[in-house]
DNA sequence: GCATGATCATGC
DNA sequence: GCATGATCATGC
C-alpha cells in the first residue's frame, strides 16, 4: 500500500465516481474476511482499497494536498417512498480546552469540513454490509446560503463552552451544525475550560435532518422552498430574522390577521396558514428548507383568558414491545427532545378572541431530559415490562393505569392517544389484572403547566 | 378546577 | 388506515 499517494481534487472525485454502483464486497480486496464488518469499516474500505492509504484520524485532511476530507455515509428509503439520511455526519471531536480560542474559519472544524468528498451508500435493513451498494457521490462545500447559519451554530456551541456549560450543549440548540454526544458512559467525560464540571465528549456534526435534506436534494432531485433565500444579506440570526418578520403582527386577533392576509377559511389549520402568510411562504412553514434542515417543529399554543393552557402537548405514540427493548439513549423520546427545536406560536385569549401574541423558539434542556424525562420514560418501561398497567377497572369500563401521570412529574406524563380505547398496540407482557395482550396506544405528553412556564420564561 | 381516560377531525 | 392535533367527559 502506497501511503504517500497524493491526489488532486479532480482525481478524488473521479475515483469516487468509479465506485458508483458497486457493493462494498466488490471493492474490498479481502472480501472473504468481511461478509460482516463493523460500521466503522465502510470508510476504511474506501480509504484503503479504493484510495490506497492507511486509516487516518489525524488532524490533517484525508487528502491534504487537495484539502478534501472523505466521508462515507448511509441513506435509506422510507416506507412512503421518501429518502432519509440514516445518521448524522460526524466531522470531528470537539476539543473543549482548545476550540473556544478559534473563530469559525480558523477552526479545526472548518479545516476538516471545508471540502468533503461525500460517498453515499444505500442502507437496507437485513442486508449484509458487504452487499450494500454505493450509489452517489458529491464533492461538497458549504452552500453560500447555509454558511451564515452554520457559522452562527458554531458560535452558539463555542459560547456555551465559554459560559462553562459544555455539559448542557444539546444538538437542538443549533440549526445545521450540531454538537452530538460521543460515548455512552463516564469514561467519555472530558474537562472543560470554564467550569469544574466534566462534560460528555462531543463531536461537531451535520445533523441528521440536514443530511436528509442533502440526500433529498442531490439523490432525490427535490427542490424545496426557502424562507430566506439570500442569507448573506441578512444581518440577524435566522431565529431573530423570523421574530422580526412576525413582530408587526403581534397583538392582532385571528380575525384581523385573516382579513389582513386575505385568508378566507375556517379550517382547523387556520393558524398554520396565517403563519405561512406572515412569513411569505407559499407552502407549509414546517416544510421549508430551513425548518427541515434544522428539524424545527412549529407548534401552536393557546392560552385561555385566565392564563391557563388547557391542553398538554402530545408526541407520537410508542410501541410497547419497542420501548421495553431500548435503552434511554436509543429511545424515540430521547431523540425527539435531543434533536428537535420547537417554534411555539402563542395565541392568547382576550375578550373572547384569540390574539397572536408572539413566537418562541425552545428546546428541551439536557438537565431535565436526562433526569425527569428519563425517570418518566424508565417508569413507563417498567410498568409495561412488569405487566402492571391496569390498576383498576371502573364500573363504566374506564381503566385506571399505573402509567406516570401528570401529578407525578413536573414536566411530562403518559396518557392514551389513539382513535379510541380499542386502538391498541401489542403488549410484550400480558397485563396482570386484565389478562390483556394488547393495550390502548399511549404517548408521552408535555405537561400544560410546564408549557406555560416555558412560554413565560 | 383539574387530572386523566377517551374520542373526534383532518389530511396524507 | 393511521398519525396528529384538537377536544370532550367524568369524577375527585
């Protein structure tokens, strides 16, 4: 193997093109050994067998002369025919003790990501790794319209390190560039410069939601509407820019907004339509380039005249046989809160009419996620696993359960969420009291009182 | 008044 | 058919 091989930019891409349509089994030189190889091997096979250099995690770029980093990454086809990235694209480990000294263009992150030769393979469940096929490649550098957001993300992460809060950095804090936890236990704890608290090791990454849009754009050929097409001209961060655009509408009633924006409907999703109009979006706000890439989920919140928020906020139902077989960090609940930023549109009741009062961006603080929310999840798992779901059946047929209720935890609870009580998922353990083998679909809800606290912060 | 179980309505 | 957001019903 020639470890001194150097390539030009063109050669790197030319070689990437030469493996399109091939499986990993076809391109590796010792196929007999790798019917089943580990996940980290995908990149090594490209590095060693295709480009002919040794595995490399040094500070230099993979192709130093060309200034290019090689990235091999999976995508998948969803049941509904759409494409998604299978995972986030990890760029480089964050060095808490050093990275805060550098601005974006001066950073190790930029060095490792300013130009990346991305090679995509199609992940298919149940297939052997050697049978997975490489299908697309892209010589990628940050698009001009994404760069201001990525730089702002970098600064957000660095700011948290400077504030001595490295242990609180969540992927949902930022939009496209995330800081994801690397390592599962206390052996992955690292020192940080401005606090005595140790923080979990983290890496800079392009978020899964960002990679999904890249896949849909380059592999799927999709064109997606942007809220701010020219971000270079924008002086404010994306969030502040949105708030600025919406501010003129603060304090107006729903009826005034309908009139002003020429929305003539009494449909249930009228608030969604109004928001789109206020932002000058033709389609749905949730389906714009920025919201999809950043995994921002818009939610409407209504506050009653007396200040109460009547409804708690629901999340997707969980499958009983799935939750009992997962660890906390693998769970859907953890991943929703770890990666999702919410945009709350708040409507307040005044004199019997709803007034658009403001929007607020929010993500779940890690300190709550990994304590209270985790406790509720653990208890739920235990209830399902032990078969102790039903506590009592009332004469009217209503079933009182042992799932963690609203009064047990300040932040979230578990409650039914199906078409009706007979909309069931199978149980891994028969329910002891009733002998039921399946049970009403349930989901986690954010407590209405906690939502009130969030929007008042 | 509020927690909790249940259900409706809409859109994909 | 089902997920999701919205809402109802009951009883303490």
